[in-house]
């Protein structure tokens, strides 16, 4: 069984995001870029399933500019067998990403697609669900535990009221949550080995996909600066202050 894993190129979670002075987007020149943390967890789980004999090949896919090959290299160094980069210089919205992954699934026929539940740049939490709908395959989201048998996957999900365990038939789409695992540390020999692993670069047009995104961002702005707190003596003073601000 093959497992296909999506890796999105995002601003590293340790970087404080800055908006461009003209409000046209987020400043990324000279900014550290990394694999989306949820996607690293997805890849780690795929690698563990392969090591347990549940899969034979792990394929990592990234959709983005040529520089996204850096994130594919990270995935290959972690242990993926091969990588596919679908080039797009324009930002890719969830539906377009799902359509790209649909084409690759139809080509590669993986038994399992594992994605991060969301990306830390847009927090959309949509691609996995859209992909499952396009493929008409079972899905399990917010996974905190995955057990794969011959034809099924037993998934423990994090939901608002606690944990829910479901069983889905394979092939399926699974999105993962933070508590599923801890991604492995990449060692120097792994980076060297990754350089010899196969990589493939495709254009959106080669897959018969036009981004055609229906949503357009017109302006970006940082959140307003937080006001300093005010100390009050008692509850009546607190209520009065809230009324003054129109909050009560």
C-alpha cells in the first residue's frame, strides 16, 4: 500500500508574521519557511505505518513555488520514498489544493492519504474534507490515534466532547491532530541520503487544473495593538468601566 502525504510550505511557527507596508500580503522575504507542523505529524505517522509493515511506500507532495522543494527535501530526509512538487507561484486555496491532490491520487492510487488537519498560515481546515468528497472516499478528521488493518483504519478523533473512535474502509483520507505523535529529528546522514531520492516536478496545467480560485484577498492588516489593562477596586467599578466602553 502507498501512502500519500501533503506538505505545505509555511512561515515557520517561531517567526512573528509581519504584514507588508502596502497591505498587499504577508512579508516573507528573508523569512524562515518550514513544513506546516500538522503536516510533519502526518508524515511521521505515515513513516511509522510503513515501518510497521502496513505500507510499502510513502510519497510526499507539495504545491507551491519552486522553493517548496526545500520542504520536500525535509520530507525525504525524514524518510519518505519520493517527492512530487506541483508548481504554482500564486497562493493556492483549499479547493485547488484538493483538486491537485485528487489528480495525484488518481495517478498514484494510494491506499491512504494523510494530511495535517489545517495549515498554520490560513487555518482553513478544509483540504482533507474537500479531497475526500472529490474522491468519494471515507474520511476521518482530527486523528489522535490511527490503527491500520488490511482493509480498514480505526481512528480515534478529537471532538468537542472528548474522543470518538470510528472505523473507515480503505482507501480513505485522514487528517491528523497535534497529539497523534512527535515527528522524528532529522540527522545529517538522512539529509545526505535524501539527495539521491527521486523527485518529480509538475505544473498545474499538466494536471489539467486552472487555479480559478473564487476568493480574492484584497487587503491585509495586522491586528490592532492590545490596550493596557486597567485595575479596578471592586465589581461596581468594573461594571461601570464596561458600561463606559459600551460592553454592557
